[in-house]
C-alpha cells in the first residue's frame, strides 16, 4: 500500500496537543496506525502528552526539533529519529527560525 501525502489535505493546527504556534499536518489513519507528514513552524511547540497505548517514532526530514522526554532534553537533527516509548511522555519545539519537516508513526494497540 502506498500512502501518497500529496493526495491528503493538509490540516492547519494551532496549538497542537496544547502547545503553541502552527503545525501543518497531512495524516493517514487506518485504525491500526497513524502516519503523519508534518511541518512545525518556526517558534512553535507541541504540548506535553503521554503515549499510554502506543509508542511514537519521529524522523526529522528538514531542520531540527528539541524534544523533552521524561525530563530529558535532546536535539534531534535532520536524518535522526526520536523514539517515545509506550507509557512515556514527551513534547517538542522548534527553536529555530525555519520550519521543520518531520515524518511520524504512531501504531495503535
């Protein structure tokens, strides 16, 4: 199966998960897995949230994101992936002056 993000309408989300700023997201969800191609605008952040029922993998395609997971701060750069394990909480922000593009997968259990 091919997921063609160019054929999925973009959603503009203000304050994703209680954060601030703009997130542009194209997402596919078949009930078993959510797959997202997103752009987090400069200065924007996603709010803190817990992955009670699943994990999340975020691959940075362009730019860099600063992640906060369980009190630990890490910078994830282009070509690197952040992994939030099931049962853990995280949030992330774009501290740069450029938009950040990333690809994320959240399997559902």
